[in-house]
């Protein structure tokens, strides 16, 4: 999964970010093994190959990988008043435009809904924004993650699940 994520960041962000922003993206994106431990992470396989991965979380962390410890907030969310988090969505560049991301997103939303959440939030990259908009997410705010003097643009988005 880590290699798929590396390729996805390097190749799929290229049309949206500068080379410096793509490099900086690795500091705030990547695998969050807490999602795997919580059993809220999905993988998509096509013809026996890993085509994508992503999931959702009942924890407050909005984005970031294991290595971005300053972004971690392991507190459990209250589904009655807080939105589930859609997290760590990646499609292998060899499998883009084949419904991989949309399928993982739908599975994540269904699982969060089944866990009692009425809404989902996520932190989108510029490359991911079109998928999320097409899936019913609306922008809450545009922001950036500062990494060694480079601001990586991000969009916080939300969708009702009911």
C-alpha cells in the first residue's frame, strides 16, 4: 500500500501541484495504520492487483499518515454530533478513471452510516476534489499544510450521509 500511495502522490498530484508541493505532500499524506487496526480501511483489487485503498474513521484525525504525528487526534468521535472522517484515499495511477475511488468512497460512507454517523468530512487534495464534488461533498474551507516553507493546498469538505 505504501508504494501505491507514493506513486499516487507523485503521479496524480502532478497536474495540480508544483514539483515542490508534490514533494512536500509526502510529509502530510500516507498510510495511517490506525485505520487498518480499527478495521475501517478498504482495498480494491482488479485482476489480482492492488488498484486502490481508502477508508473512514471514527477518530478525530482528519488527515495524515503515521509519520505526520502532529496531525494525530485519536479521540473517538461522537456520531450523534460529529462527522465521520473519510481518510487516506489513493488510486494506483494504472487504475485511474475506472471507478476505484468512487467504490471505496461509497463503501466508506456506507460503513460510517451503519456506525451511526449522519455526515462525513474529509481533507481533499486538489486532485481528489473533482471526485468528492461529484460524490456530493461541498467545500467547507480551503487551507494549506505548511511543510518546510511549502504550502500544500487542501480543501476541507463535508457531505450528509442520511
